[in-house]
């Protein structure tokens, strides 16, 4: 069974998963490695987070557009969450997808 992390936005569940293809798409859109983007997230916070959300949605949420990812970002914040909360969700997704050891920080 495929490993994924579930996030609820606007009362709807979305399955997040990072695959090699998803990470390559994220890196292409950001113009740098995902880990470099995270290390320097203060330089491009919203674009990095939205792009990672968009990439994480790709494997298990067919045809999710970048515009949809931006709308989900806005809805996540409107739901009373912080950007930091979404970063934590994405970090959990990285761990679930096998890109971080349990408890490892980005």
C-alpha cells in the first residue's frame, strides 16, 4: 500500500505523497532542490509552501492544478491554521514518503 499523509482543508481530506516525479516537478518549478528551498524558506515562503503542497497533491489527487493548490493554501489559512502548521504537514508528508527519518527536522 502506498504511504501518504492526509490533510483536511475546508472539511475535505486530501492525500499527500511525495514521489520522485513529484519532487522533480517541485524542484523544476522552484528552480532549486526542495531541501535548498526549505533551508532558505524565509526568502520565498508562500511560493515554496504552495509549490510543495501542489507537488504533494499530484500523486493521489488527479489533475490538481497549481491554482487549486493556491486556493487550498488560502483555505487552510482561512480554516484558522498558520503557514507554520502547513509546513509541519508537509514535513510529515516528507517523512511518510520516506524522505526524512522519523523525528528529523528539515
